C-alpha cells in the first residue's frame, strides 16, 4: 500500500509532529525520535509530516541513512542540493572549509584544516550557521532510518538537538527498535532534549474504525485489512 492511501490512525502522533513544525514558526525548536519495529509506520508518518511542512511553506530538508552507508550520508542527502545557492554566502565564509569537506559543490581556498577536538561538534555548528542562512524563519530536518547512521552522524544529530533552545528547527528522526536500539541511538533517545514516540502495532478495531471513517466501500475496507495481515498500521 502506497502513501496515496489514507493514513490509518496515528492522528495523535501526527499532531505531535505537526506541533513541532508549528514551534519553528514561533522561533522555537523541537526534536522527536519515532521508534518501532519495521513496517509499523515510521516512514509513512515522515511522509505525512513532509506534506504538512510543505503546506505551511516551511523549509524542509530530508535525508535517509542506509545500511553500510558512508560518514554523514543522511546529512549530505539532506543539505547538499538545498544548500547549493548559499555556497558563496559571505556569512558562511568562516565555516566554508568545514562544509566543503562534507557537502558536494562547496569549495574552499583553505585545503588544510587545523586539528579539531570534536569534528562532529564543529560540523554541527557549521550546519547551524547554514540553517540560519538558508531560512531565518525556521526549518524542518527529517532523517529516516537513523538506526543505520554512522556514529558521527548520530553525534551531529545529538548536538543539533541540544542546540534547539536557540535554533528554530524541528528535528524529526525515525529508527527501528527491534529488539533494541543500537547503543549510539540508545544514548540519543535518552537525551532530555529529544522526545521519543514509540509506535506499536494497531489493533483490528483501530484499523477498522479508521477505514470506516474514510467512507470507503465495504469491499475496499476488506481489501485493505487483508493486505495488512499483521495489522501493523503502516498505512
């Protein structure tokens, strides 16, 4: 079942994510980590969140971690194309060498960087400045499948989450939690600056009620129910 089909339940969770979007418009930041087993509906909620962001005209950046992906892979996907118009922004001159090491299209005259005590923190600070240059009114950063992210990416995301008291950013992430979150993600989910939403399987009654609310024909409802035998509410 694709994202063109109606969302089944999850309205409470979507309201929380929509609230994080609205917070950016008030100059505030929030971080949310969606966790649950594979197929429970994390990515679908991310798609619905992106639609809500686009309806509101807020800058949205989206990246996804992949198994055996390289360093900072989801951050490169999220920022590379969207940041291209800002490569010559004078306000970013000081961090251009840092961004040039990670984002394609960024060029720096300084090919040698001084040793950094915490490269992930330095990159996170550079991305904060980049976000402010890209949209002073706030942005939404969606990162899918964080359970496959490298530790440096997780460190950057943690740093961004800890900076949200001064940054109008909605940082929304998804991760599998089966059977447990990987250690770096466990630390991320335990951070007081990140709200964790655990998605569980939907019950048959919830799925049936949600489908009836869509005013679908009975044959269509039965088809949708039978196509999700474990009733995991992924659509």
